[in-house]
C-alpha cells in the first residue's frame, strides 16, 4: 500500500483587504455566498487552508474578483524553498 500523498494547501488569502476595499463586512459576504459566518471567519484568518473549489468560486463571484487575487496557493515544495 502506497503512503498518502500530502495535499497542497492555501498559503494565505487577501480576503480581509478585499473586504475593506469594497467596504463589505464579513457578515454581508457570508449572507451573499451562503457560507456560515464562522466558517468564513476561519477562512479569512487562515484557519481553513483547504477549502473546496465551489466555496472559493462563490467568494470570488460575490466579490467580483478573480480567485487568484483572493487566494494565494503554493505547492509544498515552494513553501519549503521560501522558508529556507
């Protein structure tokens, strides 16, 4: 049996900055996307580094911002090289 391959995860996100730019509250984003406020807060704080693509798409559409501008994704190898 092969060992499980480690999943790549989100490095960070720009959600808080984008919300401030758009003068939108976390509660308003939660209401628009249908994501629970607690779950959304964890995403914003970086406590959820592995989110589903549909959630990422809902957030990007609600903010009218490309996903790539919101979520910063790095492969495990890239993170190791940055931390050296």
